[in-house]
C-alpha cells in the first residue's frame, strides 16, 4: 500500500509539471505585441515673458550691487565658480570682480543690463541682452555700449551666474559731435598685420 501511494503521488506530481511546462511553452509560442519605447523628451528651451522677467530681476540685482558697490549683494548673484570675459579679453573670477568693484577709482561708474532673450534647459539658463557702462576718462564722460551672454545655474532655489562674456559695440561721449569717417584706415583698424608685406620692407632693385 505504501508503494502504491508513493507511486500515485509521483504520478500526480509528474502530471502537474507536464501541465505547467505545456502552459508555458504554449504561452511562449503565442505572438506578442511589440511595445514602443519612447525616449524622454529633453527640456525644451523657452523664451516666454515670465522667464525674461525672472532673469531680468537677477540682472537688476547685479546692476544694483555694482552701482552701490555692495559686496554681499554681488556674492548672491555670482556663483563661486564664476568666470567673466571682459570686452578686452581679460578673464576674471568672482573674487577679482568684487575686488575690482571695491577698488574702482571712478566712483561715478555705473552700469545697466537688459535681457532681450533667454533659454532655459533644466537648471541652466542662458540670457543674452545689451549693456551700457557709464564712466569717466579724465574730464570726459564715456558711455560704452555692447551685448552680453550670461550663463546661469539654479542653486539653492535661485539663479546664480556661472559665466559672462561682453562684446563691445560702441563707445560714445554724450553731447559730443560724431566724427566724420575717412577712407583711410590705420593699422589698428585692420584685422591682421603681416609685417612681410608692409611698404617699409620692400626692396628697391
């Protein structure tokens, strides 16, 4: 009796395994509908008015900090890794910017920055716009005009500038009459200077 009971149990177990295997093989044989995998779309660039106002508010804080020579306020706008490229090609860090602002001889120097376009990609924003820098050279008042590109990163819930580059467009003296352009060009106005082809190096035969 014991052997017959054991045999019956083994037979039942074998039949169950065969049924499970048949079910799995049958399920595997059925065609499956391919699933379409869509990649996550990257953050789209935006130039809406709310973004412009948000970045303009940061630029206004930057402007006020410089015009008022406020070191603490400037530290809240410029990131610790900030790097600036001046219109003359000089690289300066945040600490150098603050030191130059504090020790600036011209106490009347003032700037203004206006954002014209902005692009936001996640926690990074790129603002482009125009700037003016009013300062004195001797007894003359000079107004420098140009365009800028500022790269911001959202840190601790606020935008801080990581990189800045300014490109000069014009430098004028308010109230002065514009000088008439002449057809002659100085060497300083030429884009390249090749000494081998200057008049002074030609040899007379």
